[in-house]
């Protein structure tokens, strides 16, 4: 039996490929007080700060940053953080952690080559925002873009869960309003017909709104134009609920009978308006609309942006609740949720030897980067604002 002779190249000793040793790095994180209107959350809880400090990292927090989430300066100080009244000192930290995007004034306080981790809220940004960050050679990550191992967006999903659950609890409060509400209990009491809840949208918000309403004993109907989303919602709820595609006649029939409508639609640019003013006029007197989609325009023609201080208005005898950023209403729960998501990523960044190495090792974290040393690396942002962008995979590899 003939054998293949070895070539000279095969007999030569080859170089061994050794794994590069990762050196842990110490993080110095600054958490400023949120200044955006109605923002009450904070990125890290005292427990998360304690965990980071016990790993040798430094945290500097602006005095009063956690008060709206029921965390005192003493809670953070006891956890190992440094508390300061000097806003500039906080923004001079190498890593800045915020819930809301930075204001132009805050960008001016940043050091060159700083790292910023926050939400981006693309539809509320202007071209000047990205240009200002770029001039500072900032590396910026957006909560909304960070991916998990399964390809999902953990921050978006978590806040959507809060918004979905909260929408039903808000509706339950509004229904007992003595002046406008019907005085109904959102539930199922023996011998009393259950409350009717109609949900527009079968995404995460819609799913958790349905889950909460069903838990209280309400009758639930879900409308969405995606059969796949409706099927997934049915499977996740582990029970059969009324589902339908959005057809005007069927939707109007459901609106006439319902006590509560939750708007949880999403669109590519702007949320589609699926309920017209005429449809709202046919609803019961004292019925409740909670438009969770208001931050992207709202899915009711009658929707108008309201505030946490003045959250409702009456139109066509129907109570409208159209407050953007519903999770901020439950600031402590939302802060815990954000903290639980961001803390493991911070520990991972330190373990990998800093952000530069971490984004090489983690595709999910790399997906969150939209500015790398001042270079725009997100195509969607580039297209939206007509800015030049580069593929991050060609810069970091």
C-alpha cells in the first residue's frame, strides 16, 4: 500500500500559537446626577457598587444622584463609592455611566478619549450631539445596542417588561378615578363579568401587559399584524388568548366593548397610528387608553404627550395616559434592572483588560459601540444623520 511521503515543510518545527494573557484592569467610573426632564433612575445600585469596589474598582458618584431611586448618598458611601458635589470632577472620570444621553453641556465637561456608557434614544438626538462626542475622541456604547449571548437586547427587553407590566397597573388606578373612571376593579370577581383589556402589539411590552392582565383575571385580546409575534406570545403565555391581525372592522368591534386599551406598537421610524379619532369616539365612556408607544409618536390619533406630574387628559369621554418613559415612574425597579444588566458587562470589561480588549472578545459588547475614539461605527446613525461611518470590524479585530 503506497504512502504519501512527508514534505520538507511538514517535518520542520512549527510555531506554537499561544493565547494572549489578559491583564485585569482597574475601572474608574463616574456617575453624574441625571438632569434630563422626568429622569429618576440611576445606573448602579449600592449593591452593584459594592460588588465593583470589592473587585478593586473606583466609583465616584455626584451627591444626590440616587435619591429619586430611594438610594441615599450614605448607601453609596457605605458601599465604597466616593461622593462629591463637584459635577466637573465626576465628568473627569475615564468612564462615565448615565441612564439618559448626555446634554451638550455635559459633553463639554468630558475629558478627551473618555468612555461613555448610556442610552442613546436615537430619535431624540441631533447631528451636533455625535459631532461633539467625535471631537472629544469619545468611545461611546449605547444600552439599546448591547446584545446578549442569544442575540437579544437585554436592556431594551428589561425596560419593555417594566413598561408592559406598569401599563396594566396604571390602567387599574385610572379606572377607579371617582371623577372620570368607571369605578371598575381590573380583575375577575365571582359573579361579576371580568374586565376587558385590549392590547395593540405582541412584542415584549404587549406580552407582559397580557401576562399581568391575565394574572389579575381580565379578559385579554391582542392585535398585531405579525402572525409570528402573535404565535410566540401565545406560546410564552402558555394559554390561549384572543388574537387577531389589525383589521379596522374587527378592531372597532373590540374597541366598543373594551374597558382598557394598551398601545404597544412599534414602527421602523414612527409608530403606526392604528386607532383613529373616530374609533376612540365609539369607545365606552370612562374607558382607559395607555399609549406606551407615545415615545415614538403613539398609535392613537388622539394621543398627546403628557408628563408624570400631569399624566392624563380626557378626549371623547376616554381617559388618555400618554407619558413617555414609563419605567422612570418605577425608578427603583428600573434602576435595579439596569444595574443587573450593566454590572456583569463592567466586570467583564475589567477582566478582559479594558474596553479595547473586551470589545474584541465580546460580539455583543462590540455591537453596543457606536463611536470608537471619535469614529462613528454605527451605520444606522450614519444614514439617519448623513454622517460618515466605518465598520467597527475593520477597526477592531
